[in-house]
C-alpha cells in the first residue's frame, strides 16, 4: 500500500513578517487536502510567528545542533525549536553539507538528536553532476544514506533525495533516474531497519513545480517532495499539494 504523501516546503533564507500571509494561505489549502501531509520549514526567526499564523499546521526548521545546549554561537538546539513551536526539521541539506562542510556523521548526529527530542526529521542526500556524469550516483548516494541514517527510533524519519544539480536550476531528474535512486535508497533503508524501512517516506527534491509534480509523484517509492522556490507562495505550492492528493486518491486534482 502506498505511503501517504508528504510535501514539505523549504524556504531557505527567505521569509519575513510580510510573508506570513503565504504561510496562512498554504496551511488553509493543506487543511482542505487531508490525504496529504504538508509542512513548511521556515527560517528560525520566523518559526514562532509562522506557528501563530497557521495553528495546527506543521512548521519546521532547516537545521538543528546535535547537542542539547552549550557554547555554540549562532546554533539552535532541538529544545529551542520545540520552544518556538516547530515540530519538524531538515538535516543534511546539500547546501549545508557544502557551505558548512557537514559530514555524514554530523548529519547522523543531528538526526539522532532531533528524533530523540520528538521532532519529525528529514535527512537529505544527493549527488553532484560530476558524480552522476561519472556513473557513480547510486553508489555515492547509497553510501551517503548508510552513513547518515540515525540509529534511533525512526517513526518520524523521512529521507529526501535531492540531486544537487537539480536544486534551483530548473533541471529535474528523469522519472527513470528518480525511480532507480529511490529504489536504491529503499534498499538501504530496509537493510538498516528491516521491514520498518519500508515505511520510511522517501521524498524527491529538485526544481519540483506544479507542472511536473504529477509525473514525479507517479514514480514508485516517491512518497512526497521537498520543495524549494515553489513553496514560497501559495499560488505555486498548492498545485503541488493538488498533485500529491490526486496521486494518493487516484482522482483529479482540486480545481
């Protein structure tokens, strides 16, 4: 039986008070599509206000420190995210792996800390264009999954496959490429967690839009999407929710 679709927006370094009306609009649209789980990961400065702007809607963060507290200037721990009202967090996004030099073991530690605290957690993995062109994409991402997966309760764990070359570029992996990679990730999840690994949702991310979401959601083992730029405005994000709802229900999208 297919897993319930999970569609999450990652606002990255975008969002101020004036954008809260978009949070409210997205939350209202998501409430009308109960067959889909939805959420937004907003900047830390906006979490508390986003929670107030959309009561009952899933608001998340884009990173978390692996320690509970301490002398870590500029970092935010799981308790702080809970205190602000967050219920979800992204860890290991390629932009942090690159610009912040985060290693697989760092991502794993963050995921374990987040899951221990009760935060739903999305672990991101993905390959560069050079790796794909060299024919090493599946091997590289499989190794990344193995080293980044938490060794803790995984009830609230998801994995997001984001080919780095498709993030914000307008390029999207082909359905065959996505199917191959998601099957490989599923294999690693089952190897790590047994049958429980079949219930971990695998999201696709990389220039997901309303115009291509239906095709992406039709690919086996695509259990949702991690959406970047198209999540900043309700007008762009809601069609993706529609496509997810139609994929789950086998019915036409909501007009």
